[in-house]
C-alpha cells in the first residue's frame, strides 16, 4: 500500500519510469520485492523497522540507498550486487560484525559516502581505519572527510609490507662523471688533490712499474673515474590511484621527486 501511494503521488504511469521511491517513516517491517522497478536509482527506507533486505535483489541501478534507523543485524548477501552505489546510509542499526559488513561493500567501487555510526561494530577501536583501508573509494565516512594521514595510518596498520615497499621504490641509472666530481649523501670536506703522473711511467710504456709514486693516488684515480649511481624516488602515498583520480575529478598536483647520487 505504501508503494502504491508513492506511485500515485508521483504520478508514475509505468514501473520503468520509476527512478525514486520514498518509503521513509512508514512503520514498515518488511517490503515486497522491488524488482519491477528496474531503473530505480534513489531509495529511502529510513526510519522503519526493516530487518531483511532481500527485496533489493534485482535493483542493480541504485546509486543512493538510505537504510538508517532500522533494525538490521546483518547485510551479508543483500547489497554486494549494488555496484553502482555512491551513497549508503546504514547508521543507527544493529550491525555487529565489522568484517562481514565491510566485505559486503567491497565491490562498490563508486561508493564515496558511507555512514555506519551508531552500530555496535563502530565501537571497535580500529573501526575507522579498517573501513578506510578496505573501502578505499570512501571519501566521507560517518559525516567526516577521510584524510590522507588516515589513509597512510590504515596502510601501515593493515598492510605494513606494502607500506614499506611503497616507500622503498626508486629508479636507478648510471651517470658518467669526470675526475674530481664529489657526490654522495654528504659533501666532501677534504680539498681535492691534483694528481700528476710521473714522467716515463705511463701505462703503455712500462707495465711493470706503478704509474704513480704514491700507490694511494692510483687507487684514488680508479675510484673517481667510476660511474656514478643515481636513484630517484618519490612519496608514493601522495600519488592518487586511478580510482581516486576518477572520483575527485581534478587536476593532479606535480609530484615531488628526490634524487640521490652515490658511488
């Protein structure tokens, strides 16, 4: 009856024309299947007494779903097919299992707004970081923007190996340098010595003799003429993923690159 009243109020002539339904605050305990509304995009069922969501099994086009203030205890198997969802309100229910709830939402790659507060699962000490890590598309969680620092903390907490790997990635190449160039992590404080090869002791003329009077000079020449290694790397945590670039829809800022040279 509530659905029929809503269709009559909105003046819908065909089920295919129905894009939005507002069934909030109707005291509903259950709802029949909404599969006849194949193009349904916006659905409000908040502030009822709903305990089961099987009526959503065919509504693949939903982009906004408001289920807050109901009596839901488990959503497993009820929402994972809604891959187009962008806004999902589930606050003030009775959801207790954080892992199962988040697993149900993992396939929603466009989900950017999510409310889960005032559920028993929200009292988990690592609740917010857990949701941020396993649902990376979410930008607004429980009415609070997700920060870059929170994303980094979540990565270190739930995937420390990847966090370490991200910070260790660099690109290396060999750089030819001339004799006397000083490079490294710190600057050389010793004045450069001018090396003079003794007359008559060139490499080609006499191979049985040391080409320098001081053997340390020969070692220094060999060290200074070696190629240089140059590594460039950046803070990969600040590099937006393709999904974040698509959702934020804004120009990327130039990346900061650090270059280190050493022998």
